[in-house]
């Protein structure tokens, strides 16, 4: 990875160049915007560390050029401009990070690694990553070559502190750590890992030359203890064993050992500067705000891991704990004295802890770590609860789906039984009812033919009534059978020329009643995907109704059309009906006009509705008495 470092301070350029190069970055230092623009024109930079105030312009102007050019570089602003508004301006203009001076060089490097890693996940993730911590460069090179030959990816660190930061950033599959290190020793490294819920499952091998006993190493939490004089084959075999047996690490949990950002709201600049210097080297970036209002403005654009607040800013404490998304941030109040009344007042305001203002840095570090650990455990608990709730939801959904499938199977069985009953009923109607009806009609016809002279006019009247009732009953049976057959008929869907079918229905109506003069307009080119037989039944009923209900109008007119991508429409200027009775329209044997006005069985529109339903569509009507009716339908098949 390469870094473009833009700062007019030679000291800063030398210091950060050294820090980045020690961590494996390639660095190009620039003293002004002119040099930076020239470097940017030649190649892409993974990270740009940019001072805000430069001799030849404003660094945020260059930030704008980077973002306008759609470059995916990570941009970190680095400035002695400690004002909150300056920080907010930089973040709102697209900076990924804003670090104030004096800075912690380890924080700058670790944060750059973290941001690049989040934006560009590493390749070869299938290869286990091993973190090797040893202060001997010879040992690091020797074991790095051996590990890479075994198809491992390798990170190296020269101290325990650096190793912990790398572990937090990269989440290795295992650690090999020297027992004797400058600063914190190998056992302390392992203990700190075991205290971090994000890293505690990481396998650790303590590899030492002398000075550390196996008992101490295992008590600290090491998974294996090896001497440096053992063969590389033994070390590699033990490493393979611990990697193979390792559990899944908490990848979603933020590590306590990574870079942390702390907001401090304090009106005494000398104390803030002292704390910033004291926390330098611990991976903390201390952001200074001079008032509670400044603190809130910054929290709106800058996530932080912890908040330190002067006791004079209790109102800020209340607002943070009342705000969604902020209330989970640990908040520590710094007091001028330690007494029960002050402590109770601060805790009641929402503080998670209090600490007396002093330069006891070890105590402050311990309090910060305790609060960060509490937040980590709380986040892990919430995540676990969410996972459990999600699993319970999945189980409930699976149970509901199973119950639904069972209920559907029962309903399908019942439907099949009803269909069989309907088929039996249809057979009964077709054979058992038609047989006596045929006898009634046949003997009535014979009586009319053979005995018309002897039965008299009154007998002829009665006989005519019997014949007409029989014919009406025959028509009802036909309609009932047609309605039943539509519900069970197999759909043979295909593209149909609806206009041609409608024209044919109209021609049949004209042949049946040649004396009628009806203006019929059928829009040409209308098509639909439907069952041809059922679609013809639908058109016969709708157009037949329009023909029938315009029978009393000398200027009868019928239209069949379709708005673009809209429903089909059969419109007439006939008798119409009252929309208050529209809910009865599609029910079987329901009529809105008397048989004396218009003949019919009341089954036609029920048949139409069933045809439309079989095609997954919808039908509805609009009408007014004496002003005609319009029937709209969609076929979604």
C-alpha cells in the first residue's frame, strides 16, 4: 500500500514517513499542494494524509479535488487546527478521518490500516493469517519464510504493543508471541487478548528462549508453550493443530485493542494538552471541544468510542443519554473533587463513571479500558440477543410455514372432495333431472299436437304455461352446468385475438335477431392471453347482456374497447342499474330487473365473474338507471 503524505512540517513528514515505512507502507512526502497535485497526477494513492493549512492553499481544497475525481483513496486530515468547526468542515467535505496535532503516530498508522482494510478487503482470505510478535528481526524473518512456505499469510510486530494493535485490526487466525519483549511481555499480551471478547478465542503460542515458565504461560491463557530451540517442524505442527481446533472468532465485535477516538469536553486547554500527551502511544485520538454545544455538533458527524466531560457540562450528559445512537457511548465525568454528593449528582445525570481531575494517567487509562470493555460486552450481549431473536423468528416462520402447508393440504383435500361432489351433482343434474324434464316437455308437446282440438282454449293456455316453464327450467339447468364446469375446467392459455372473437359474438346476435338495429363498435387489434373457450363464454355473456338491455332503445349502441394497458370494457346505453345494488351483480340467480322487463336466469354475470377469477383477474361495473352500463375486466393469466 502507498501513502501520499502532505505536510509543510519537515518534522511531521520525517516522523510519519518513518512510522508508515516501518509498517510496510510506501511513502511519498510532499511539502505543499503543488507537489501533492503532481504526485496525484502520476498514480493512485491508497492513503492520503493531508495537512489542512499549507503554504500554497487549503488542504480541504485538495480533498474536494480528490472526491470530485471519484478517487477511492482514504483521506486523513492532519492539522493543528483543533477547533471543532474545522474538524466538522473537513468531515463534511469527505474526509475519512481527522486527526489533531499533537498526534499519536501509532494511531495514525493503525487508523490508516483500518480504513484501507474496510474499503479494500484483502485477497486470499482462504489462507490463515498468522501474527508473529518477536523483537528479533532475525527470528521474524526466519519464521515468516517458514510460515509462508506452509501457505500462511504472515504479519510481524516487534513489540507487544504493536502486536496487540495489529491483532485488533486484522483478527489473525493465531498468534506466535515471544515470551521476552520490550515493554509488555508475551504473557501480558496473551492476557490482554483473553480480556477482549473480540479476540479471546484467538489461539496463542508462546515461543520463548528463556525466562518464562510453561506454567506462567498456560496460566496467562497460552494454548501452547514452546522453546525457541525446538525444530521449526514442531512449531509448525503445533500451530496447525491450534488453528485447526480454533473456534469462530467474534468478527462482528469491535476489539478493545484497536485505535480509539475519545471526545473530551473541557474548558481548561492546559489539562486537555496534558491528557493528550499522556495518552499518546496508547492508540487514543483525543478530540477537544470547549463546550457541550461544540461536543454535540461534532457527535453529529464524528463517531467516538468514549466521552470525557467536565462536571460543569452536566447538561451535555443529559442530552447524550437522551439521544438515540449516542446513549450507548460510555461517558465519564471529570470532577474537581471526590465526594459522595458530586458522584451521585454525576451518575444521576447519566454518567457511567466519574474520575477526579489529576494527571494519574494509569488510573485514567484503566477507567477508559473498563468503560470500553463494558460497552464491548453490552454490544456483544445485544448482538447475541438479536441473533437469538432472529433464530426464534426463523423457527416461528418455519413452524408457521409447516402449519400453513398442512392447512393447505387439508383445504386442497376438501376442495378435491367438493369438486368430486360437484361433478356428481353435475352428472345428477344432467341425467336425473333432465330425464323427467324431457318427459314433461315431450308429453306436453304431444298433448298440444294430438289433442289441441279437445282441450279447449283454457287447456291450451295451461299447456302453454307448462311448456314455457319447462323450457325455462331446461335453460336454468344448462346455465348451472356451465357455471359448474367453469370452476373445474382445465385452462389452455394462449394468445387470443379478442377483437375477432367479439365480432363473431356480435354477428351471432345479429343473426338471432335480424330485426334489431344496434350500432356496435369493436376496437380492432385487441389481444389477451386466455383460455379460448372460457373467453368466448365471457364475451357471449357480456355482449349478450348489452344486446338484451338495449332492447328497448331505438338508438341502441354497444362498444367494446380497451384503454392502453388498461382493462377491457363493454359499454352500452341501455337500461343500466342502481349502483346501490351492485354487490348483488355477480352472485348466482340474482337479478336487478324483473323477468317481465328482461328475460334471463341470473347466472350469466356469475359465470363471467368465475371466468375472470380463473384467469386471476378482476371485474367491476359502473352504471346508472336509464343511462346504460359499463363492465370492466382484466385478465392477468
